[in-house]
C-alpha cells in the first residue's frame, strides 16, 4: 500500500467520523482507485433536511482542515440536495435523501469495493 493510499484512507476516515457526528444516514465508503483515476475513495452519505446537509458539509470541511486538507473543488449549493467535496484522492458526496435515491451513485460505482466501517477504522 502506498503512502498516498494510506493518506486517502485517513482522509476517508476523518470524513466518515465527521458525517457520523452529524447523524448522517447510510454512510458508504467505496474504493474506486482500482477502477478509476478520479479518486481513491468516494464517501457518500445523506441527510434528512437541507440544514442537516449543510451541517454535514461544514463538519467534513472543518475536520479535514484540522489535518491540513483543503478541498480542491466544492460543487453544489449547501442548501441544495447534493454537495460534492473534491479533495483529489477522495470525493465526498453529501445528498438529501431524495437526490441520493435519484442519482444512485452506489449503483453507478458498483464495480468499486465497499469499505466497511470496521475496515476503515
């Protein structure tokens, strides 16, 4: 395992914890590095309201910033149903429940490997 992969996994762990702290629903980590050059991991979660989605996005950015990680790109409006936080090696998708069902990233990236919480931590 390379240092970059270890760093990516660490970033995914920080994001997972921040999302969990904000009561995110159905947090998934998908390892996509073996099937795509986009990133090593996708972290996907949803909230039940636009204010929860905003709180989840803030928590992830704050937690990763504490360890010196800044997003390369942020797409979507915090009050919308989908915010994408691109940290290069990991991409975090924070959805409303409805938009998550609509876009169904887990189906699109089903060739990736699901990383369980126990493996992440």
